[in-house]
């Protein structure tokens, strides 16, 4: 019975260590990178829509592309620590698909909001479009984190558990 308790304590400690390692670094770096790339996109959206340079959908699509480049490199290199050449089919293509899907959803959402409030001032519509853009990308934030974690994963879960080594030697030795 004591052996089962010790094994359970060890397993709980290992899972807790994995969760702390995962959340403390990767998620924070991903969130920071997302804020930076979203900032680039949001500024682009406002700069293009507010002065009538582009319509709502066009500004949204260009804004998505503007945030794509810093987003890819910040996520791949900084959040997941990947270096060297990207794997085109395993990393680049799925990343582009996720960007295209979220860009289309954002453009459609902004177009719908902009049409619904067409009688309001351009500045009010700019603010509403900016909030809509934020809401759409906020929803995609979690889905993309899960996708990028799968795309840019450097180690399997088994390798991560093995690399933790003796997380709870005191629990294993019965102390």
C-alpha cells in the first residue's frame, strides 16, 4: 500500500512539474508574442480603415497578413524555442492554414459588424471593427496555442517526463 502512495505522489509531482514548466514559460511567451503580433495587426487595421484607405474586410485581411510574419517567428523561435529551417509541410503550411482561416473569419465578422452599423460615423465603426477583430482573435488564441504546440513541439511527452529525472526523490524513498 505504501508503494502505491509513493508512486501516486511521484506521479502527481511529475505531472505538476510538467504543468508548471509548460504554463510558466511557453504560454507566457506565446501570449506575449500574440500581443505583439496582434498589436501590429490592430494598428494596421485602424490605419487602413479609419482614413478610408480600405474597406472593413480589406483592412482586416491586410491586418491579418501584417501580423502573420512577426507571429510566426515569435511563436516558433521564442515561445517554442525552435531554431533552424522550418519544416514546410509540418510547420509552415498548417500555420498558414490557421492564419487564413482566422483571417477569413475576422474579415467576415468585421464586414458583418460594419454593415450592421453603416449609418454610424467612420470613427465609431473603426472602434467597433477594432473590438470585433480583437474578439475574433481572442477566440482563436487558445485554438492556435494548441495547434502551435503540436506543430513546434521539440520533444515528445515521454522525453519530457524522462528529462525531468528524479522530481520527487524524497517521495520515492519514503521520506
